[in-house]
């Protein structure tokens, strides 16, 4: 099951801030493709079964950049359900 997470709105305070986001995203192995569409980033995720480490990275990114984190509930399972409470 392929997942597409929408990251918006994109707000960067500096060029370094923008670079940091893309470096961070590229380190997450579950992300197949990063696609810019207008003022959004679309993250193509291989499956709804990703490692806890990758999920924690996504939670960190979504919190830091204030993206809509309810999208991440697609990765909720018995082992990580407390992260979504």
C-alpha cells in the first residue's frame, strides 16, 4: 500500500532551514520520492508498515514544520499507538 503524505504549508526562515529539511527527509529510508507540487511537498512512502525509527523522524519533521500530523496515523499499530494519544 503506497502512501503519499502532503507537507504544507512550506515555510522556511532561512536557506539553511530549507536545506536542513531536505537533508533530513533524504535520510528516511521509507521515503521513495520527494515531489514538490506548488507550495507543497508530497512524500511518497513505500508502505504503511515503516520502522519506528522512520516514523519518529516523520513525527519530528511534521511537528517542527507544523505539517498536518493526522496523516501519520496511517502508520499506527500496536507497538506505537501511544505516540498518537
